[in-house]
C-alpha cells in the first residue's frame, strides 16, 4: 500500500529530479574546483569556491521556494486531467519545493566533504537522511504512533525531513573534519571568476541531471499512451533502480575528486589508475545489482503490494531494464572522469545520448508497437538496454580522444 501511494506521485518525479540536478550540478562544480585547487596548492581559491557554492545554494533554494508557492499546481496539471491525482501531486511537490533548503545545502556540503577525501562522512550523512525518510514514510502517511494521518503530504514531509537530517549532519562533519577549508564570511562574497569556474564544470552536470527530468517527463507521456499501469510500473521501477544507480553515482563521486587532484598535479599514471579501477569497481557493483534484481523481481513486486497488469509490467521492467546496469555504470563512471579532466562537453554528450538521443526514438517506436499489440508489453523496456549499450561505445571513443589530447598538450610542455 505504501508503494502504491507513492507510485501515484510519478508525475512529480521530473521536477524533483530537476531540483536535485541543480543542487548536485553546483556541488559537482565545487567538488572538482576545490580538489583541483588543492592539488595545485591554491588553498585561497579552494576557500572561495566553497564560500561561493554556499551562496549559490541559498539562491537556488529561494528559486525553488517561489516555484513551490506559485507554480507547482500548473506543472502537475500539465500531465494529467485526473483531479485527485493532480491534487496529490501538487500537495507533494509544493512541500518538497518549500522545504528544499535541506537538499540544496546538503548537495554542497556533501561535495565539499568528498573533495577533501572525507567521503565516509558524506556517506553517513546521506544514509542517515535516507533511513529517516524510510522510517517516517509509513508513520506520517498512515498516522502511526498517534500522529495524524497525512497521506501524500506525509510522504512529502518524510522526504524533506530526511534531506534536512542529511544537511545538518553534513554541516557538522564539514565544520569538524574539513579543516583544510577556511569558513570565513569574506569567502562568501560573490566572485564572477569563481562562479564561472564552478559552472564551467557544474553546468554540464546540471544539464546532465536535468535531462533525467526531461526523459522521465517524456516517457510518462509516451507510456500514458499505452496505459496508466505502464506509467505506474515505470515510476515504481524507477524508484527501485535509483537505489542501485546511487552506488554507481557514489563511485563516480569518488572518482572525480581523486582524478581532479591528480589532474591538477599532472600525474597521468594516477589518472589512468583512477579510470581503470573506478570502471572495474563500478562494473562489479552494477553486475551484482543486475543479479539481485533478476533474483528478487517477483518478491519485490509482492512487497510493493502490486497485482494484475501493473505487477506483470513492473516485473518485466525489472528483468529487462536491469540488463543495462553494467553499461549504465560504464557511462556514469566516464562522466565523472570527463568532468574531472575539464571534459564537461564530453560528459554532456554522454548524458544526451543515454537520456534523449537514443531513448525517445526507440521508446516512441516500441510504444507504437505495444499500443497495437498488447502481447508486446515488454518491448518498451528494451529502450533502456539499447540506449546504454550504444552510449557506452560513444563514451569509450570520447575518452580516447580526451586522453590523447591531454597527452599531446603534456608533451608540448
């Protein structure tokens, strides 16, 4: 019942993803800039990067606060004519936007911890927030322990509470262990040079993450042409998939500061080792995720309380889409490497390929076939393995180009 309640909020996912995109993209920019500055022994620049990133987080929060108050309803109503679902989605999204300061500031503090080699602390903060969310979900939705039943509003409050917990812990850890970064008010003064440097790295990451929002929004519209059950199944599968992709994102986030530090020092062998072992570890993690999903597809669907057509579609999604996990891991790891080596454009190309260029044409074609013949209800899920496989080929080609380009530059000096 819990997953059914949250599965109906699929329409809010694209905007939530966009919110995360802006926060994470800004964090990625400061992550790489701080790590590279420290590698170049330029601590002053690293301090200014940290201060300006926190100022940007405040500006981003104010923007989402205004949208939550004025635009959440219009956005949700653009995707459905069902009044009940529209109201649920609006309530959920409005709360997530108004209290998004936890997400905005955690995105920066998390990356600051990672940029200085304290990834364990950022992981503790992230997991603590996730656990808080999971524990509070049923309590607030169904009104356990004497708390009033809040329905989807409860799901939203659980989400933002988890984000705030992560933010507070990350702030405490930053102040305690990030002694290499000085937290002075003078470093919060806006610097056009620093902000430009942050977003020269972070903007491609923002666009990359935002493309997930575009992809999800577009797929919701395409799958709705087949059935509402397919939209629900995709939304629930997407939530399951994220737990595994977070592992790949974690490896990417670990690869970035180490590679950027080595890149700042000009240590090409160390860069090569980062790429080799980063890809290896990511592949192992994603292969384990594939096996796990294949084995537990049916039990997962039963735990989520699914039945009938929606259950069958969710099971087929888990078993077919999970085939692409290893290729997805390769692409995500390469994006981290590209960003660390000033290859923001290459990272952006990978995102466009895996989330737009190869997704929509195949999704539209397969959805058309399925609409004509329901026996092919599994076919739309093939969109994802095809897109990831084709993108991984392009990723390898782009990496070879950026590697030899940097090698030629190093030889000239």
